[in-house]
C-alpha cells in the first residue's frame, strides 16, 4: 500500500513538472517583439524600498526615467506599467505593491479613465500574465475579462496557449528559463526620433462623462492610499495621441480638488518641462523618446521633492552603489541603441519594428 501511494505521488509530481515545462515553453516570451509584455514581471526581482512608484499604461513606462530621478534628486522609483493598463488593473497592482512595500508617493496616469469596461484579451495578458498569483491578481482577472474569456485560462495559461506548438520560435527556447534585461526599473527606453507633424483633431463626443466604473476604482485608489499613508498623485502625460479632452481634464481636476490630491496635466506644461514635439517623441507624439523622458523626469522630480518628504539617497554609499549599477546598464543600453540607429537606421535589437520604407 505504501509503495502504491509513493508511486502515485511520484507520478503526480512528474505530471505536474511536465505540465509546468510545457506551459513555460508555449507561453509568449515577449523578447523579440512587443517587449512591453515582459514589464510587469520585472518588479518581483527588485528590492522593495522605493520612494515613488508609478502605475499605469504606456504613458508612464515610456515617459519617465527612474535613472534621471535618481541622478538629479536621489529618488528611488519604479514603474509598474503595461500596455493599455486599465484602471482596475492599476488599482490591483497598487494593492499588490502595498503588500510588498510602502512608498512615499504613488503616481497614477489618468488616461485609462476613458475606459469603463474590459477591452481586449491581448492587452489584458500583458498586465495579468506577469503578475504573481495572489488575491490581487485573481480580483484583477475577474475585473478585466471580456465575455469570451475564461478565468481558468489566466490561472493556467497552458489552456490558452497550447495551440502555439505549431508556432514556436527560437525565442521560446532561448528564453525558456531567463529573459534578457531590457528595462530600467520599469522604463522602456527609445532613443529614436519621429517628430509630430500634425496634431490630431478632437472629434466631438456625444457624452464626455467618464464612466462610473472607472470613477469607482479611482475612489478606491484614493481610499487605499489614505489607508496606507501614501500620497497619491494624478498625472496626464504630455502625449498628444490618444487625444485627451478638456472635458475629461476638468472632471479629473474636480476629483483631485474634492479629494485633496495633486493633479498635473503635463500637456499644459510642455514648455516648463522642456518638451519639444519635433525632437522628443519617437512615434509622432504617442510616446516620448529618451531625451523627452529625461526632461519630463527632471521637471517632475523637482515638483515631487518640493511637495513631499522625499529623502535624497545619493549620500548613502550602499544605495548609491546599487544605483550606480543600474545607471551603468542604462547608459550601456543608450549607447547600444544609438549604435543600432547609426548602423541600421532603426532599433533592430530592441523590440522596435523596421520602418516600412526601409
């Protein structure tokens, strides 16, 4: 009897191990393209003692440089961003973050207030698949699923991606155990330049009211920040597309005043932040490039240190050594990207697509 039980246990463990390795193989790696899909998981390997944590969509992970905040102000920061991160996903990432650490400030980008309902599985997965299993992840999955999706597919991704057997690529084997380091405390660097040639026309909407579901989660963020003694700062990044309506901006401004929160619309502060759309964007105004992100971070960092009790850690030798290592990687990535631009005319090795006219 004992022998049979032992055989049964070994068989179950073997089966679970095989399923784990199969799942690891078929789940997308996000290394050679759509690299943003790897952003969320990078947080777990970091030391959890940040002064400032950003949460939100691409308007945080492409527009703010933690290295600049460190070098200019001694601020330790991290960006928990992902593509089209919806506000309920941001809320549950915030909830999860506060179980790991208590930063002085959490910064939330408000563009996702335009979405009141679940949107798209592909974008959902770029946020949810990278989260460790927890109640925060479970609740985020339930809030994010579209009608066609199944909860179990998020808990066991092998059920969703088993059909990728016929589409496996070399990167699936290359990055089976480890992935390349592509980000800088959650920042996705791009040094290329594609200037804004025209500003999008704001098409009139039948109703400019931001949705109640989105408002409910913004209120939950406010309550959660207050409960943990964390300052919540609302921002709108200085990117011109997707368009940000004045009517939306006024609603966020009203909410911030009612809840005694700082709200900064950087679209109205481009001159102060030294943002030039002819030089500081790599995709005609959707996101800032490296120079734009550094300029915006210098400006925002000054606001943060003037308004909040943030310690300058640059005189701490132990912390400075760790951030020196981060800075060295940052500048080596910068050099490598400029090398790509000079050699190929585009960023061949950094998840950027080759221009159509090349």
